[in-house]
C-alpha cells in the first residue's frame, strides 16, 4: 500500500490539498471527531451571525 493517495483532482494541484494533508498527517481524527468539530464550528458561526444581525439590525 505504498500509494494510498486518491485519484488526482484539480484541488490537489493547489496548496489547499497540501495543507489539509499536512494537518491530517499531524492529527488523524476519526470521522466522528471531524463531524463534531465541523458541527461545533458551524454552530458557533450561526450564533455569531444571529448576534451580529441582532445588534446591527
């Protein structure tokens, strides 16, 4: 299993794929951990938008 990279996509030619691979190489979380982090970030962003809308509106 020396070549476990997925098939080449246009995104992999950019630096974003390198960045994400670097991050995932450092800490390999399970899928549930990734979903939890993404969900929490989304929730925080939603609350921030609601608060900003309340104060600015």
